[in-house]
C-alpha cells in the first residue's frame, strides 16, 4: 500500500473510532480494514466525489430490511356438471375457501335414442349436497341451453339468481309455468357491474351473441381471476347494443388471469363469424324477391336481434307481422316490455287475423327452425297446424343452422314443405343465418388479450374441445396447462399447478311429461326394444292350488307381425307356452318369476328360429 493511501486509511479509522473503549476501537479498525478502500482526488485516486458517494451507498445496502415473503394463495376448484362433450346442458360450479358459485343451469334436447323424452337436464345431486355453500347462480344469457334447467333446480335449491335485465325477464316468465314452493330472487345486473358472493367478486362483461344482454364472467377469487366467456362472438356492427367489451378483457389480462374458459363451438372454423348485419341485408333482398308471396320465417325464439331485423324489413315493405309458437310469443312479449324490441305501431297483428290480409301483406315469424316435432313449422309442414296452411303461395325461410344431431329432422321438414309446393330457403342457400359463436380468429383475440396461465375449453363436443386446445397451443400455451374435461370432471387450479381431482356425481336426467328422473336407461332400452321389434303378450289363468292351466294361454301381439297372416306362428307360440306351464305344474314349480322366465326363453327360441326377430315377450299369469 502506498504512503498516501495508508494515511487516508488511518485517517478514516480515526474518524470512525468510538470513544468508549480501546476494545471498541480495535473492532472499528477491523471493520474499516475489511471495507473497500475509499480515496479522493487529493490522494491521487482519480475518483470523483459522486463515485465516492455511490460506494458509500453500496456499502450500507446490506443493512436494509429484508423484503416480506410472498403470501401463498389458496386454490380454486371447478366442477363441470354439464356442457362438455355435448351441445347444451351447460352448468359449472366454482369453489374457493368453502364458498361456491354456480354458473348457468341449462337443458338439452333429446336425441333419436331418447324415445319419448321431452328434454334433458343435469344431475343436481352434487349441487343439492352442497346447497349451503352456494352463494348464488350466475346466468350468462337467456338461451335454453343455459337457463332451461333452472325450474327443476330451484325446486330443490333456492338461491339468488344474477343476470342482466332481459335474461332475468325471460327466466321470470319461464318460472311462472312451474309451481315452485318458493319464489326465487332475481337480481338484475348490468354489464360492467361487480357483485360479491362469499369470497368471490363477480364481474359481468358485455359480449355479442345471438341474443341481447349476453355477458362473459370474470370471477375474482382469492386464488386468482378466472374468465368464462359464455357464448360469444366479436361483432363490431351488432343489431343491438355495442360491440364486445374488449377493453375489459385487455385490462384483466394486464392484471393477470389464472384461467380462461372459452366457448369452443366454432373452434374448428377458420376466420371470423360474420356480423348480424349480413342477415339484415339478405332479408331485404329476399323480401324484394317474394313480393307476391306470403313470407314465413322460422328462427330461434330467443334471437331478438334477428326478429328485429325481420320487423324492420316488414315495415319497409308494408307488411304486417304475426308470431306463431308459444315460445316465440313469450320471448317477444318480454323483449318488447323491457325495451329490447322496437315494434312500429300498427304492424303487429294476431295470428287469428291472417285471413283478413292478402298473402303479400303478411310476414309470419315462427318457431321450428330445428324441426322439433311439436313446433309450429313442423305442424305446418305436416298439415297439423290449426290456424296456418302452407302451399304454393308461400316463401319459407329457415333462418338457422341445424344443431348437431338435428340435421335429419330439419331435412324431413324441408322435404314436406317442398312437397306442398312451398319455396324453401334454408341453410347456406342465402346468408339468412350467422352463428352466435366465435370462430378461430375471435378466439385468438381473447387469448391474446387475457394471456391466461391455464386454459379449459368448454361448450362443445370432443372434436370442438380438442380443436380449441390445439388453437391455444399454437399460440404458445403449454399443452400441460390445458385441461379437457368431461361431465363430472373436477379440476383444482393454483398459481403453481393445475391437477384433476376425483370426479363428482353428474350426468343426465330425463324429463318425460311431469316425470323428472323416473325414466332411465332401462326404460329407454325397453322403449327402443318395443319400437324396433314389437311386443308379444302371453296371458294365462292358473289354478291356485295345483298350478294347472284353467284358461289360455291367449296371445296378444303389437308391432310384431300381422296376426291374420301369421296364425300358424301364433298357434305354435300358444302350444309352446302351454307345454311350459304344464311342465311347471308337473314339477311343482309355483314361483311366478321362474315360470315367466321359462315361457320367455321357450317362446324367444321359437320366434328366433321362425322369423329371426326378437320381440319383447311379456307373460301375464293370474291365479283363479
């Protein structure tokens, strides 16, 4: 060390020397000698006062307090009770810190295998088991696949329902048809508002869909923010309301999104969904083309924006408008009362007044765009409508695409209408329908804005869910951060992990007339068996003492073969049945279950050998 630097060091040590004791002086000298050497210009070091100050700051940095440790967040669980691997029956349950929130409660239409079933609703068992934890039901929009199950749930679980004005108006109108033990509480919420349910804060986000007042939902939970898009598309020129609130999605993305649940219905379609304005333009050209014909338009009753476009065209071309179909009348009544439908004065007439006007003065808006057997359009096609008959003077527009599984029924209705001489415009012949669901480019926009850590595709069949997953992965989402679930799936989300838990009880419950859940797989199997192979009933009276045949057996057949042309076959069935009964009496067998099974087996073998058919065989025994 040079002489100058040694002097500086000694001077510094003397400056910091405490006055208490020599021991303290030694410790102070030791600390000073371990520190970086500080010099100044006078000592010839070449460093400025600014550098000297910086070094002093650096020297004391180690004396600052430690930063507080990061608080560990809890996890959140999501239970999927419907809406996965199917179209309809949407229902999702969220749980965090012991509080639960239910999102939507829909229904689904029965498929061709569900003979006699009116509609399908979710299994509410798990919801009933946890009803004390549920703080409320959030409804994204008023389509049947999101609200159709509410009347059946509210009879068992009565909690407040939160939705926009139109959504709650339609729900309230629907609930009037059901005798609930207690009137539910409907709370109107505007898009942009926030409500608190337990430990969760729910934010409603305006989106575009095929019904007004649709919303996406942001659940701000202690575990993080979860976004559920609901059914949506990006429409910058909607017929009602403003464009989708992309600003809120972007804000949430900047704040941090734990998980995104996105509508996957159109995930396999490239590009963007066309705006609703294209349908309005198509209606205008079709009204010009059908100047001398009556116009009948079938669409979804809930598509208020579409109905408004039809009313605007009818007003432009001087036509009167009538509604047909109970659901259509109900939806339009609610929409008109709440101000979502603008009907010019004098344009609306009752369906009973159609005969007072010539065909070119009429526009009839009806239900039945999905070919439902009891819908107004189906009854018209099969000449079963009491007030409307269709024929060559009618131009019929089906302003909807068939829901997957309904293609055949829609095709049958179109064929019947064509047979009657109607001009039918359907599917992609003209732009008379646009989807209410986002295509790939719109889904990419939501992903880019929200930047979620985890992603769960919802609302769609398996092919839709997988395509939605592939889309997210193509945008940089790690594949292990995507979860494809099924009905009953339970997933736990945490800022550090996502894992699947044991499934909860979930499934399908069939509604048949007034019966809810009393029709199961066994009943449906029997109905299918009867519909395909028919029924044979074998009736016999037995002596109560010895089991001998007193009368019969008599054979009754339905849906099997034409009796008059198959008398020899029925004689054989009667002979075989009698032999079985006598054999059981000889062997002292009196258990009716055993006797009936022996008759079934013997008759089944006979019919199979003779006809290669397998009808349902029903023995009926009576003791006398």
